[in-house]
C-alpha cells in the first residue's frame, strides 16, 4: 500500500501544500517547530480519522481559519483510492472514500494501516494502564472492525452504568435490576475484547522478544504480562457480585477497562530499571511487532511513520534498524529529523536512497 499524493489545506501550520511521496523512503527534515510531525500526523489522520497528537479538531485548524481538509491518494493492490478528512468549525467531521461519506468512521479504520513511532510513545512506559491498552486497541482496531465496534459499545455502556451508580449513591436508593440491564451488552462486548486481547497477545509476545533481541542485541530478558479481571472469574458473575461495592465506590470496579500490560526488564518494572536506550528499544520493538502482525494478517505492509527516531538511539541500534530498512522489511516509510546532516549521513552510510523534503515554516521543498 502506498500513499501517492498528500494534500493539506489549513491543517495545523500548513496553509496549502501538496506532496508526492516516494514509494519507499521519505524524509522530512527541518528545524524544530517547522511542521515535520504535522505531516506525519496528517497521514495518521487519514488512517485513523483522527490526529495522533491533538484530539480537539478545532485546534487542528490553522490559526485564524475555520476549516481544514486532508486529502490522500492511496494505491492499494494496484487500485487507486482517494480518502478525504475534513472538519469545519461547528460542524460534524466528514470522512470520505472515493466521494462516499462514511456513516461510521469505525468502518474506515484498518483499511489504510499505519504504524507511528513517536517520542510520545514513552508514555506507554511512564503513563497509566490506559496508554498501554490504547496501544493494543490501536493494533486490534486495524485488524478487526468488530473489535473497534465492541470497544465503542463497551465504553458507551460503561459510561451509562457509572452514571447510574453515581445517581444511586446520591439518592441513597439502588435499583439493581436497572443496573444489571446494562450488564448483558457490557459482558458481550467485554468478553469479545478480552478474548481478542488475549489471543493477539499470545502472537505478539514472541515477535516482540525477537525484535528486542535484534534491535538491542541484548540477552537481557524483556517480557510483557497481560493482566485482566476477566482472567479471575466469569465477567457476568463478577459484575453481579460486585454491585454493592460498585454502588459504594460509584463506579464499575471490574472489567476490561482495568486491563493492564506490565512491561518488564529482567523481571523488574521497565520504568524503574530500564535505561533511556533500553526503553526506546522496547518501544521500537513494540511498534515493529505491531507492524509485522498487521503486515502478516492483512497481507499488506502498513505505512511506517518514524518521528525523531534517531534521538536517544546509539549508533549500533540505529545501524540495526537501518539494516531492516535497507533489507526491505518495510513498505513506504516517512522519517522526520531536526538534524538534517545526521539523517542524510545515516541513510548514505546504510546505502539507502530516499526522497528528502526540507520543511520550513509550513512550506516544503524537495531536495535530493
Ligand atoms: N492549529 C495550528 N495552526 C497553526 N500552527 C499550528 C497549529 N497547530 C500547531 N501549529 C504549529 O505547528 C508547529 C509544530 O509543528 P510540528 O510539531 O510538526 O514541528 P516539528 O517540525 O515536528 O518540530 P520538532 O522538530 O520540534 O519536533 C508549531 O510551530 C505550532 O505552533
Ligand atoms: Mg516533531
């Protein structure tokens, strides 16, 4: 799958820009704040119908303007497809494929798979369980449309259930029958999500360990453990048994919204004992495993977006990563770097040809 043309109109710091990326390797080089990450974010937007950075669309419109538009022409299995995401202040966002508006954006996610590696990924290690769940949800959503639908249903029903719990607590009287009326759909969606996470995880972990061994060239044992309330007992029974506790605490105290994935290095928490380079290698290995699983399951290589990837990696690790690039493991690739000379020399040393776009204040020039 290739992105052949990308066009932005009033998206973030771009007034109007069109670019024709190389089918293989593209570099966006330019100073801090010039707009390199914004370009990757536009590609992410076309894949996921949302920004990876800012969930508030009004803030993604160029300052002083009232609407933005992102247009991408993709080629998938030799067929051309045009995807448009447009947002106008005060109106509903529009996502369109070949001039046909989507009614549900979840029908779009996964058609044009993208894997993004960004400095913000560090939040997967440092942040709460929600961040780690989101990583696996992003992967599963691209593989299985029903997963995303179930997740949306689960979150919606859970919100309603929690509102009811708060109301019970405030009024001092509880109607457990009303409460359990939500449990049926919560259980169906929750069990689907749990089973999907569990079976994905079994496939994921050996791939992840292999990538880490390769990138870090380390025998140091990395591991991930999946923790879920649903491993303890049947979900429906747990919901029923915890009603009193839920009312007391005004929230649902069991379910897949509490799942976590523990990141370990030598059986200790990675956050506590991992060096910056080890943490970065861990994150890259997570993302490369995501890439590999999508490529295998969908039979097409996702577009890989590497934002500031060279920071914090030592020369050996960069060399191993670039070897994968040179060997053609990936499909289309977009790399950003604020240090032009560094990227140019890394690619030159690895014998990799690339199309270079120099980014300056929301303007692009093709250079080399
Ligand atoms: N809605 C918006 N309208 C106009 N400019 C915006 C908007 N949102 C963000 N920007 C601008 O985009 C710029 C940041 O772009 P981006 O994050 O792509 O930079 P970068 O080139 O990746 O920088 P770095 O090297 O520091 O990562 C900032 O100057 C910011 O002010
Ligand atoms: Mg950036």
